[in-house]
């Protein structure tokens, strides 16, 4: 018999895929989402409760109704450039909202918490394979707010026995291979879907933000992980907590980095279509190179990112983008 899991942000890109993975593993995902950036059409795998993570009364009611064994927390603002321009919004939503959620979970007797963190907590560490022991020195409000939530979870473990699995992950890409859900944001800012929109003619071109970085081709290097591989790790993290193994931090990535130009070339090969590209200036807060060391997740969770090749991620995303989507 599976467990009930409250999934905040479960109508968003990663959260919806996590709900599908949880349901496939026999659990009951309860999506809690404000629908500010999520899509109600993505809620297909369990009950839906509309609400904001800053709304304590609403959270208390939902927690009383479902009595979840765990919370899986994806709800957050996540645009690096926006976080540089409007840091207060990020601190209020990502930190204050998460604190409200954590307090509500503890008050309801829910002591298992899976947190969606980010490699942005590490900041700029060029030519270093980032692992869980790498110093956290975030250079933007998005990364700093996520790092602060990690600290809150540590404090609540000491004071209230809240056990957490924290996943710091890298660039998430791809889509459900079965086409039930996919990546769609308002606005869309992620490299691969923006690039596919340019290929389809739904935007004039892909803008490469910065071509003067200290990399072989001058563009940023990132570690890309398939969304289905990522959410499988989250299910494994839940099982880790339910087995009473205690709090842990895991990086999720492949250990391989690809530049923006390499991703563009892979998309050209996969789609067999030209990729319209223009060059633009760097974006504030962007790092040169972010690549993960994920040996701990492999050794302790048995996690292997089987689908996380550029070709597979782009092909799955391309299949989704040629379909109806949520609001096209």
C-alpha cells in the first residue's frame, strides 16, 4: 500500500512528472499548486488542491484532509535573471513560503520532507566538478533563497525531528516519453524548449546569452539531466525517508557538461531542421560552468540517469512540443 505525498508545485514541469512517477510507484500524489506558473491540465495522477505555500490556513486544511506521510516541495520561483532584478520577490516566495510550508508540515505531524534545491546554491566554481561538499556561495537571489531553505530544514531537524532529503540538481530537460505531460512555462526561458520554439517558428530565434565566456566555444556549459531520471531520484529519496534512513543531501546530474552551441548542434541533428540563432549579452547571475558530481546518489540511492543524453532529452522534448501542449 503506497503513501499519500503532498506535492507542492505539482502542476509545474518537474512536479507534474514527479506525480506521475509517484503514482507509478504506488503512492498517491496530492498536488498543491497556486497555478501562477503551473497548469491544471498537468494534474492527472492524483487529487488537486489549489493554494499558495504562503497560505498557512489553506495548508493546514489540506494537511488535515490528507494526512500525508511526506511533503515533496517543488513550488518556487526559479528565474535567475528575475531574481537579480527583484530579489525581494524571491526571498518572500522561496524562503518565507517554504518556511510556512515547513511549519505547517511539522504541526501536522508530517516529518518527511523532500526538497527541490538547485546547483545555483554553489555559485561560481569554474573547472570544478561540484559535489555535495563543494562550498555553497550563491551569486544570485534564486540560489541564495534555496540555500536558506536548506538551512531552515537543518534547523527544523534539530528542533522538531524533521527528516529531509535535499536534491541539488542541474539543468532539467526532456519530457515524459509517453507524452502525457511536458515542459511548458509562462514565460518560457529554458534553453531547450526556447530552441524548439524557434525551430517551429513560434519565436523568431534562440538568443545565446553570452559568447565570451572562458569555455572552448565561448558559451556557458551546463550539466543536463532528463526530467524522468530526476523524478525517479525523488521517488528513491522518498523511499529513503520512509525507511527511516534520516536526512541526506544529493546532487543530481550526469557529470558531463555541454555548451549552448553543443546543445544547438544536437537539436539540429535530432530535428533535422535549422536552428535560428542570434547572439546577445550575458545575463546577470549566470555562471560559466556548472557540472555535477553525483556519485553519492548512485552509491546510496542506486540512481542511474538512463535517459540523460542530449539526443534523448531533445527528442522527448521535441515530441511533446509538436503535440497540443497545455494552452496552445
